[in-house]
C-alpha cells in the first residue's frame, strides 16, 4: 500500500513538473509591469534600472526554458557529451574489469539508465527556477550585470541549488529503480566480485545521479546565458536586445 501511495505521489509530481516547464510568459507572470523594451538612460548615461531588472529576468526565463526542455528530452543527458553522466569514479575500476570479462552490455546499461533517470527528473527544476527569478532583488541584478558570463547562473545555483537537490533526489531515486540503474549496478558489482582477489565498491547512486543532474542543468543554463550575453542572434526579444546589446 505504501509503495502504491508513493508511486501515485511520484506520478502526480511528475505531471505537475511537466506542467511547470518554464516558458517566458509563465516565468515572467507576476514579476510586475515590465518597462517598454527600449534602452532608457539617465543623465549620466547609465541604463534604466527597471529595464535592466526586467532584461535579466527575461534572460533567465529564456535560458532556463531552453535548458530544461533540452535536458528533459530523450538523450538530453545521454546524447550530450557536456553533461552525460558517466560511471562514478569510485567504481570505474569495477566497470573496467567487468568489461574485460564480457559484461560490456551491463556496464553500458548502467550508464544509460543513470542518464535516463536524470532526464526524467529534469522538469522538476522548473518551479524552483521560477521562484528564484521572482525573488530577485535590485542588488542581485546589479551584481549579475557586473559579473562574468555566467553570473546569473551562479546566482541561480546559490539561491536554488540546495532546494533543487532536495526536490530532485526523490524523483531521481524513483527513476533509478524504474529504469533499472540499481539492477544494472548490482549486476556489474556481482560480476566483478567473482573475479579472484577483487572486492566490490559502493556508491550512493541517488546522491551521485542527483548531483550530476544538477551539474548538467546549471552548465546548460550557463551556456544559454553566455549565448544571450555574447551572441546577438540569441537575443530573441526587444528587451534582451536592449539590455545586452550594448
């Protein structure tokens, strides 16, 4: 009965997460009236702060929308070498030995299933990104504008990283079981331990996959931020062109 309730709860969370996949209108709703997307300046030539605030929030909304949608797709993690979740270093030796004794298939299944779990959990990030954007202060925006190419993404990680970890971990744990990561992991370890003089290693898969999922998520948000800052083609709205087109 407990497993049934847990399963229903997980399904509900997944549906809710997909419904909250970030989109520009949804993320910016409730942020207050946006200024007209024109570059306003004061007597000393500084950009109007209301425009800057709106531009940063819009950039984050667009960046997170693109990143979450990309990573949530099939092969969003597995097919992207920048974020693909590889075998944990603590059991890499296990995997190497398993491959050599004929268990390449099991090792590959383990790697694939970790990435599938990350892809399934990625939509959970949407509402946390949304909240972080809404809670941004003027001082936050000033620091982001004065920072480097991924200053907004670093702000995101500082503000929402811990909450995201706590939110994603249960979903990752469920998906790890569903897609067979635990089973594949146990098979690899079992085969390894049959080799003379070899001892199995242990790893907390839930923690490992959750942390790697977040690393990949923030990396892709950062890539989107860098595009908006440096590439005029990525500035797809008048407001972005106004704020970042200087």
